[in-house]
């Protein structure tokens, strides 16, 4: 069974490996509360060992694996299996992040494996051309994120945002486009959504903030406010 289809505007909390154990669960529980309060689709990534706990404690989040392999059930070891993720309560997977790039053919196969298991897919692309190519593979979301801006204090420039959104939608109108990299405040969230992004994803802007929970709330509020503006 496929989890609830992701609706724009959405928000992705991506703690990477900055958090684990109780701090990660605490942030997840708070994100779950905000998702319910503001009725925003919130995707929450976590290291694979933490996914089942997050899924159990946070039923209103779309719990997201940071990677998945394209293997079938059977004689393999040390890989991340689609069916295992689904059994753990995971609803989506990230593929082709700069920290874990995949060959194009492997991405195509892994998307199909994820779909067969009922998982939604977020595929990363660091250029307009790559974003268009990824869109043609039929993922649910293409994350347009210049690799050189990951973890920096600068969001993608306006031309990059509007061009990537336009070109990716041109290649596949059904794909949602996420923008990431350099998002540090609720103002950045609002700007990217107004430029046409369907959703945004944040790591450092939350986990390195003076008050991560307060920043998370401001950012999700910005997503909810943008949704009201569009109506």
C-alpha cells in the first residue's frame, strides 16, 4: 500500500547524521505535532537504524529513508531493501544524494523497486539538465540542489530556482520540485515557494540553529502561510 500522496507545498526535515537517538526522536515528535497543527505534509528523514522508531512515534510524518538499494529480497547483505523499509513504516526514500550518488540506470531501477513496494521517491539533481533527466524516470519529487551550496549560507539564486522548476515540469508535469541548499530562515522558505518550488528541504538551517525547534516551527508556519496565499 502506498502512503498518502505528498501534497504541495511540503516541507522536508533532513537531519542527516547530525542527530540520532533521543535528540532525533524529540525533533521528530515535535515535527509530527507541527504537521498535525498546520496540516502540512512533512517528510522526516532519518538514518536507517532509527526509521522504525520514528515511524512508530510520529504517525503524521512521511518517514523517509536517506537511501535505498535496488536489490530484490534474497541472497544479499548490508543493503537497504524496499520491502524492509515499508515494513518499518517508511513512506518515502531519497535517492542520488551528493553523499550517495547512483548511476542513472541504477536510479531508474531503484525508483521502480520503490514504487513496487509502495514507497514514494525523492531523487536529487544538481543541475538543470540532470533534473530534467531525473524527471523522465517518474519519481514523485525531484530535489534541485546545487552540490556546491549544500551546507552553505546561500540559497540557490532566483534564476536557478525558476529555471529548474520550469524545465523539470516541462519534462514531466506530474513531478513535484523541491529546492534545498542554504536555507537558513523562514524568509528563505517563503522566497523559494513564491519562486515556484513545490516544497523545500532543510538540514543545517534547523540542526545548527540556536533553537532548532523554534526554527522548525517558523519554517513550517511559512509553508502553511504560503498555502493560504495560494488559495
